[in-house]
């Protein structure tokens, strides 16, 4: 059984599509059950594995969640990191943590996606003819099963 219901997965994919309408940035969600290492390190591994470092403007964002271990991380590609302040993702993490603390993982992810989209729009507005370079579906890394 998946962590999220079909409806929740659809809402998350829609949140990604909606957020990406306002930016040329690309957002993905990767989910694990457990993470024995620092979640930022794991997210960095998955970022490369999911080819998120291959976008044309290097402006991909990965939201990573290890739900059983209650760990998560948000990372952006080098194009983002070159232009944003050091604490760029802190407000997004705080908003997500508030939802996660109530056990509402789907709304936490959706809030994170919406805030990431708003922040990306400031630095990476949509380009004419912009295409969706990465899928909007959740990637379940434990079993590499896309849902």
C-alpha cells in the first residue's frame, strides 16, 4: 500500500503542476520509509539519480521525505543556489513541519510545493515555450516504483 491515497497523490501532482506554471523551475517529490544517514545527503544522492541536475537552467528542487524516520530535506540545484540566500528553504521547512507534526503528510508536501513554487517564481519566472522537464509524480525510492 502506498503512503498516500490516489486522491492525495493526484493533489500533490496537481500542486506541482500549479507551482510550475509560475516558474521555469522543476519540483519533484521523493519518498522513503527510512533514512539511516543525514536526509540532506540522501536527497543529494536521489537528486542525481533522478536526473534533476539535467534541467536546462539547473533549477530543480527536490523535496525528500523519509516518513517512518520523520526526516526530510529540501535541496535545489546549483542554478538556484547561486542566486538565493543561504536560508532560502527555511520558511518552507517550517510550514511543512507544522503539517507533519499533526500527522498530515500530504498537506505538508502540498504546502512545501506551493511555497517552493512561489519562491522559485521570484528568481526563475516562466520562460516563453517552457516545457515540463521532469515528471510531476511522486517517486517512491524504497521500491523505485513511480505512482
